């Protein structure tokens, strides 16, 4: 026992050390990625603002990890400015800096600052609102190939950005001649080789220390080569191999005097990119959380994470953190593998970011092609995951959607690829929805009946003649295309049915929406059916759908529109019985019982065993939960069987038994029987039934036989009804 306590104490002492080391490992990677992101965004004419940009990235990372730790029990969670977002921000920065409308380059820094602030605030507010309104689950419905196309395009953007960072200029057709320069070729070669090395060793060995060790080795190797060539740090920086000495500069809101001089004409076109950035942020957070769900083996609350991320992005803006960031799936996983078991690791990483803000002098020791290789590595990870590996996971049609979005990104640009992705997503949704069945089922009236319990003769008529009614259960969202499909299917059923269909009932219970084009299609169909002497009825149209269907409902008479399916079925059955019934609706109990039991003429029925009762309107015959000690038979009037669930409610007409199933099973009554108007009821108690078995066994056997037959028919009807009514 003492040994176990000593071991526990040693573990507790080692835990802070493990978390400290995990934080240093994660922090070093975050620092490298932030430096690479800064070089990607602030290249070319924007290089004077690199110090301020890096400060914004590092402060953002610090805030994200200070405020976002221990998310939903993820004590190893790490957050950072997302590569998908800052790769698109790099395009925006380049577009602003290269705009022909740019007059004063001295105001470029303040102009970019305003854009970053507006972007970070917009993303923060949008993500918070998404989580607050519970829209997180909708993000999981974005088509998988479209998401793959977005991320593959991001991968290409990071790779091409890595090329630009290594070369010091944008690689394009116009600058290809500069690529053949020995110095440029060497920079690009180092970046590509280092990126490939990071990608291959990182994916194959899958060790926590691989990426930090390779980055450190790359920097040490670069300095050894520099020293071997006898080149100073200043000369290497001037040649573009190393970063220049950076002076930490932070731009906060107190720089208001420069705002009136900003050329807002440069910003307005770029504000249109903010919705795309919001979409990318939401998709990225969804994917990151999904990867962590696989590790945790539990479902995480996406809406909660959206709110927390949005709020963190809003809080950090006034303090200079204007680079939008998210919970990172890959960095959180690495932090966990490094030994993080408490939020201390994230706090250490955040502290490292703040220390780095004040150590701008150390930037001159960093090799640009090595940092560019890190960008290329990130891009290759995306390309490998969403292009090479997805070919085995996606159907061919969906895979080519991903490739098409990537191709558009390479040929036309990332924003055009995003637009194409949204278009593909919309088309995919429309095509998929058009293919989804809008008719849940079609049922003949011979099999689907209302909740009225009728006498056997009437039930037989409904089963025999009910085929003239066709019930069509609709579902989903109805528009012009789906409405035409419904009409085509019903036409086919009318022409192919062996029985002549005289009534078509459209049930809208499972419909989730409808537009006005549906009304036009159904209106023409109603006129067509009327010419063929076929009635068209509708049921369960929700109030919010009645306005778009108003044109259609105006064509139908009021008596062909019903609030629910049961009311429509009752009306249809009433029509059938009025047309085909050949005997009175009810008989005196003394005549009805021998007829139903099919007793011989000389067989005496001891009616004295049955107790006759008179019920007034709304009088309760028995309550739900009462012991079923009496079998009731309704001679005259109507009973309403009230139940907890609406679909279990029943109506009992004259000539039918009541409560027989609970009586036979010896259970409690599942419903409350209430008289509708004045009623006459006969009751056979369990004691009287036992006496009947002794004195008139043939009558008792006939009664049992009839009740079993009745129950089998009712059970069949109820099973069909529940099958077609339950959504």
C-alpha cells in the first residue's frame, strides 16, 4: 500500500512537468506556424507590416489558448489561427496591396488593420449566433465532396503560398523567368524538399517530436551552411534567406487619427469575402471537432463550441488579437500525445506566444525557406487527405466534384473555387432532394380505416369496397419538380389499378414545406381528376403551408379539405356506407347478438345475463386504468374512447362491443369511454360469463369465437394504421 501511495505522489509531481513539456512542444509548433502565416500574409510590399502582423497572430493564439482551454472536458485542447482562414486572408491582403485604386501606400497598414478588425469581429459574431441559434448541426449537412474541394483548394493555396514565401515574390507566368535564377531555384528547392520531408516523416512515423525536431534541424542546418559560406545574418536577410530583424510593434484602437485617411474604396470589394471566411471558419471548426470526437469516442456539443469560439474571437480584438482562430484538431491531438492532461499545457503555449511578441530580434535567426516548407507541408496534408486518399472513400461522381473545385482554384483562383463549391453544393442538394421520395406510401382504403369501430357488416363493406379510395402520404418539401412527380405517380396508379379509383386523398402530415408552384400543378391536376369523375381530397395541411397552396385550395370545395387524416377517412367511409350499405345501421340487442354469433334458430340466448344501462350525454362508462371486469355491447348511440395518445382514440358505433380486448386479457382499460348523446349499453360481467359457460356452453363458445375473430381484424387494422401514420 505504501508503495502505491509513493507511486501516486511521484505521478502527481511529474504531471506538471509533463504538461510543461507538452506546452513547450505545442507552443514551438504554434510559433512556427504563426511565423509562416505572417510571411504568407505580409509579403512583398506588405513586408514593412510583418512585425505588427506577427504580433496580431501571436496575441490571437495566446488569447485563444488562455480563454478556450478545457473545452467540454478537452483538457488538451489547443486553438490557433486557422490555416484555411489565413490562406484566404493572404489573398485579400494581396488584392488590397496590388489594387490600382491604391494611392497612398503609407496608409496600407491602417487599411489592413481595419479589415482584420471587421473580419475578426464578423466571424466572432457569426459563430456565436450560429451556436446560440442551434445551427451547428446544420453544418454537418454540407456535402462531403464540397468540403473536400474547399480543403483541397486550401491545400493548393498553402503550397503556392509556401512557394511565394520561399522566393520572396509571387510565382506566376510573368515571373517564371526569375525562377531560373540560381538563388531563386535554390530557395524553392530547399522549401520543397523540407516540406516533403516534413510531410513524409510526419505521416509515416507519427511521432510527437518529428515536426519540432525537423524544424530545429532545418534551422541549425541553415545556419551551418551560412557560416560555412561566410555570410552574415544581415547579408542573408538581404538575400531573402533569413528574416530581417523585427521591432515589435502593436497597433491598437488608439490609432484613430489615421482612420479618416483610409481609402475605404479599397475595402468595400473585399468585404464581400467575409461571408466566405465565416463559412470556412464554421466548416473548419466542424471538421476539427469531428476529429476530436473520434479520439474522445463521444459526441461533442458543436453549438457550445461555436459560441465559445465566437466569444473568444470577440474578446481578443480590443487587445490586438485580430487574427480569427479556432480549436485545432491536429494540434490538440499532438498536445495530447505529448502528455498534456491539464489546461497547463495550453497556458504554457499561450505564454510562449506572449514572450515571442517581445523578442522580435530573434526573428533574424529564422530561415524563410524552412518556414515556407512548413506551409508546403500543411498544404500537402490537405491535398493528401482530400485528393489522394478520398479517391478510395468517395463515389466517382462525388470525387470529381472535389477535383473540379481544386482545378478551379488552380486555374481561376480560390474565391472562384469557393463560389463554385457553393454552386456545386446547391446543385447537389437540389439533385439529391429531387431524387428523394416525396411519396412516403400509397394505401388503398380497403386496408386503411378510420378510428371508428363499426359493426362487422360495415367493416366487411369497407374492406370489400374501400379500394375506390387511394390515400397518398406525402413527405418532405414540395415544389414544382416534386409536385409533378406526385401527379405522374398518381396518374399511373389510376390507370394501372385493377379497381376503379373514385377518390384520391393527399395527406400532408409529413410535409415540411411547400411553395406556390406546387399549388399551380395540383390545381391543374384537380381539374383533370374532376373531368374523370374522380374526387381529390386533402388532409393535415399545416396553417403555414396554406398560403402558398391557396390557389390549389380555392379549387377544392370546403368539404374536400380536412384537418387530419382521420376526419378524411371518416368522411370517405360515410360515403361508401351510404352507397353500399344494405341494412339498418343498428338492431335491437336481442336480435343483433344471435345474428352476429350465427346461432341456430332453436338456440336460446340468455339475455338475462346481460345488464342493461342507460347513459346520458358525456357520462363516463369506465375510466382509463379501471379493471376490465365487464364486457360491454353498445345497442344504441355512440361512445368516444379517449386515450393519452391521439392516434389511440376510437369511436364506437351502435352494434359494436366495447373494451373487449382488456376484458379477455384481464387487464386495465387503456381508454376512457364517454357517451356521445344518449346511449344504451349491455354489460356482461366476468361472473355472468362464467355462469353462461356452465348453463349455455354453445353460446359462450360462439361468443369467444366471434370476439377472437373481431380482435384479429382490429389488430390487423391497427397495425396498418400505425404503420402508415407514424412518421
